[in-house]
């Protein structure tokens, strides 16, 4: 196998989006091992994703990292009745151009494929960013109606 072909195996070539940065999978493993609670990836350039930030402070800390000019994907850890689950995140800032929003729609599946083992997807709405929104979405994804169900994000 020649060197040129070998380089292609780490890339998700169906959309042209490169998610081959080993730090992405390493950071996902850190979330799964409880070393951190969340992480976000964003565009390094037109079609390459990189880890932008991560943290152990929960959803509120993560929301403080969201920028109106960015398109971000990520993973957040949640505890529901003591059961640990992981959720994919997507965020498109209010200041993102329509052209970039369209490109995001094309790339979203490739980005989310980098997050194996997640239990659902949360689309973060820039107009409604709150921990309550995330908790409500997790409840819907888990078909929970009981408001007293302990959810820790």
C-alpha cells in the first residue's frame, strides 16, 4: 500500500470533511472515562475539524464557549438516574453566513460519525441556550416525563 492511499483512510471522504485529527478521538475517550464532561470541535480550515475546547464544568461552562461566528460539534456527558449517557451536539452561531450554514448541513453527518457510542443528538439553538433546554432535550430523547428524574449535565 503506498503512502498516499494510507493517508486517506483517516478521512471521511464522502463529504470531503477531514476528522482524522487523533486529538478528536482522544478527547472523546476522555469524556467517556469521566476525565472531562464535554468537548467541542470546529473548523481549522474549510474542511478540517479540530478540537476547540473541553471542560469539566458541565453544560453551563460549555455554553460559555459557544461563539456566534462559529459552527461547532461536540459531545456532552449526562447522568440520568445514575446511568451515564453521551450526547452529540451541534451548534451554528447566529453570525454564521448562509453559505457556511449550507456547508454545515453537508458536513454534519461526517462530523457526528466521529462521535461513536453516543445516545442521541442535541441541536443547540443560539436563541435558546440554557441548561434547562439541554435537560429538556435529554428528557425527550429518553422518553422521560417525570420532572423529578435526576439528570446531571
